[in-house]
């Protein structure tokens, strides 16, 4: 099963929350990450997807 099969939602974070971007995976409850840029958030959430699948 490829981690690319899961949709990822990237949203900007408020400056009060540290800024940057959050990446969540709606199909995998609790699977999320963040980054300074949308690209970094996506890269980081791909690692989170792999970890989520290993623990499932």
C-alpha cells in the first residue's frame, strides 16, 4: 500500500500557533505534521503516514 494513495490537506497556521503550515491526512485519524512551507509540510506528513501505517 502506497502512502501516496491518501489525500493530504495542507492549511496555513496562524502566527499565534507558530506560523507555517499543517498537513493532515483525513483517512488516517491523528496522522498529521507541519512545516515552514507547504512543501515541507507535505514532505513531513509522508513520514507520518509511514509511521501511522506501521503502527496500525
